């Protein structure tokens, strides 16, 4: 999958790579990465209606705290998470393809997984399972919890279940 990321920035010790320009960041050239010294890269997904900068800053902080040198951020404008399944989220699916086609990416960071879907089973089937089948050691992190996001974590299931 060929995705074009036109913009790169350096913010709080992490290179930010995006498809869209960010007026509040200073542009920066990415350093060279080679097979002997590969850059530690995470990929992040944000769905937003009005808090893009807050979500981005939290993701940058999480990336920095976990030792990432760069984070590729894919952003999707939010519509109701009740009406769109994970399978229908364009940027989420692009992120899945990006992860599977890039050996340097071994971690995903979400701002808050409840913003992606209210149905954890749907998210697991459409995103987590296909990614983990090809990359079993991939880590999934959330800015809202300290530990790794694990789909069978009871606390997360309760937190993301709608009644």
C-alpha cells in the first residue's frame, strides 16, 4: 500500500508524520533510517470531531514515553461510532494496511479506543485479529491506560460496552 505522508514535524522529542499540514507544529526533516539502525516507529489513529490537537498531543506524549522516535498519525473525521463499524472506517483500514506493509511498525497508539467503536468485538474482528494474525507481536496502546491494550481485558470490555 502506497500512502503519501507529505508533512513531518518534530514535537516533544518525537517526529510526527501526517497526511495533512499542522499549523501549530514546526516542519522538520526526518533523519535517515537504515537497516543497521532502524527508526522506532509507531502508528496512531485518531477519530475526532473537535479535539484533534488534544488527541495528537496525548499520542505524542505516549509515543515519547514509550521510546518511539517517530509516529505516523492517520486522522479520520468522526461520525457516530454507533452507525459505522470498524470495517467501514477508511483511515483505520488504511492504517491496518500500512502496519502490515511496514516491518518497522510494531506498535499502534489510539487516543481512546471507545472513540473508534462502541463494539469491542467488531473492532477485534475488523482490525485486531487480522493485524495480529500477520504480526503477532504487535502492541496496541491507548493514551487512556498504562498497560498494553488487550482485547480480553475485562476492565476494557466493561469500559467499552454500551448498554
